[in-house]
C-alpha cells in the first residue's frame, strides 16, 4: 500500500509542477470491455456472447489525464475508471415446471483511481504507438438483492496496456489492448492541450 501512495504522490507532484510549465497535456475518455472485475465474475469468458450467457452485464467507463515530461516519449498522469457488473438469474423452468422470470441477483460497482506511466514507442505528427502501466486503489460496493445486503471493500487495482494507438493531432481517437481494471479493449477520444 505504501508503494501505491508513493506513486500517487509522485503523479500529483508531477501534475502540480506541470501547471507552471508549457508542456503538453493529454485528456482521454473511453469505454472499455472485459475488465478484471467482469472476468472474475464471469469466470474469465470475455468473448462469450451475451446471447449465450447474458447472466453478466458489464458497463465500463474510464478517463485519464497525462502530462508529457521533458522526454517526449514519457507521460505520467492519473487514471480513473468506473465499472458496474450486474448478475442476472436467467428465465427458465424451475423444479415445478413453471416458467421462472429473469431478475437481478447482484451488482458490483467499482471506482478506481490509479497513477499512470505511459511510454511511447513510435511518435509521429498524427499518430502514436504506446504502452502503459497503472497501479492504484479500487473502492468496491457489492449488493445482493435477494438478501438485501451490501458489502464495501478497498482493493488494489491495476492496468497493463500492452499496445495503444492514437490517431489525430489535437483531437484524436485511440484504442488500447491490455488487462486490468480499464478493460481488455478500450475505445475513446483524446484531446491534447
């Protein structure tokens, strides 16, 4: 946990220092799929079609603010993410032979705050190829509707983006492939200022 706080402090220091200089900022908003919490709940079946297994439904949004350091290939920043995983009981036949309607069993809501380190491999005027590592904290709320209980926890969070691609100058589109709390696949919009 001390490492997480040290990384958070380093990111906040970098952001505060950056406001007094003329460096470039990169703000991103994205939707993701196949987040770590979803894969935990769904037994690791990211590619399972909802037609065959609609008992788990995922909603994942994330945002990020990155600051370009003196080395143009390195950016540091802060990533936030929100994921909601809902588990449904599917309609079907119960033991008496009567139809059993679908209903919501449980919901897990996760809010994540992670310092981010981004390294750009290929830097062109209109495109970038990069990787990213994030490590932080997740605040989790798990609600079960059958018993009406709610549990809260604070867990470690991570994201390893193996390959990211951004296309555009000031306003651009990006996609990322990775593993963690932001998802296996992300698509989003990015703005530099």
